């Protein structure tokens, strides 16, 4: 008998409207979505379609105007207070005057962990992101890809089950991006985290995800949820297989059906 996975994020008829000087702007409309424990869910759609906004609603950085959203069965505010998630932004956002280990320690300091526990968690997360031995370095001494891995380590340090990632590799070159995609899949397999991942790249979404959420232009709506049939083990050359290309075709058609390429 198949074990039922816990629902980590549940959105029902979710909508969000921003009030601006030029009038109301509807960012999200009637979003229905369920994310289960251990899922790797990518959100893809045109710029301004509400991908990042939806992540920010999960994180309680924005408040929905209508509908309901639950994170681990509680409100986003309660989830934030319970430290239910880690958040990785588009830029690493590391403090240049702190070493890498001190940057990773920051949320642990705020949460009141002992020095001994901080050191233990820092060592563990540096190893997880393949940065063991770089803890004493400052951010400016690391490459862009290494800085982003340090940012991921900081989000993992307090061991939240949910990881929210807002296009973390978008500014990196393709070779580095491929390498970090592979590392992220390994990290996900090792930790069993639930990951919500925003991207503009169809190949990246297909390569990483168990589910791909296709969103329409503003107001952002979910136009398709594609469940991947790819195996959990994914070498980079899987991107050349017919199965991979078929999923990519469906994502592309979903984007076109949502008029993502209209001027």
C-alpha cells in the first residue's frame, strides 16, 4: 500500500492584487495548487507572471488578497515563525564583511543556537554544498557559483523541510549552471527536502523537477501542472532523450497556450 505524502503547500482560489499609484495590479488569480512532501516543483512562465510573488506568499513576504494558502497546515505567518522554510534569493545576498561560515551562522545566531550547535550545522551544510574548507573565506574570494552555494547552505543550516528558491542560478553561465543543477539534484536526493524553484529555463525546469507548474502572464494563473516521468537519477545527457524532449515540448506548448510570447 502506497504511503500518503503530507501536503506541504496548499493553495485554494488564491489571488493577490497590489495597490499602486497607477491603480490596482492583479498579480495572481484563482491559483489552485498542492505541493507534497519531497516534491521538487519548478514554476515557469513569462516575466511578471507571479512566480516569485507566489513564492513570497508562501514565505509570508506578501499577503494574499483572496483565497487560502496553508504551509504545513498552518498560515504562512505561523510557518515563518516556526522557521518552516529556507529562502534562496536570485542573488546570494551574503554580507561581505562576514566569512562564509559567519554568513551561514547568521540565522542560527538569530534563532539562539549554541556556538557548538552552530559549528556542527555549519560544517554539515558546507559539506552538503561541496564548500568544505571554504568557511574562513570571504564572499568576494569566491566565484559566483560558490557564493550561491553558500547562500543555499545558509538556507539549509536550520534544517527546514521546505526550500524556496527564486531563480538562484539565473545569473550564472551555462557551464556553472549545469554543474549546480547536478549538485542541487544530489542535495535534494540526500536531504529529502521539498523544493519550490522559480526558473525561466525550460531545460532547467524539466531536468530538476518532479512537477512543473506552468503559469500564464499577469494575472498569474496555473495553466498546467506536468508530472515528470524521468527517473530520479538524472545525468546531464538525459536532456537528449526522447522522454526529456517530450516533457519540454509539453511545457513549451503550455507556455504558448497561455500566450506567454505575446507582445
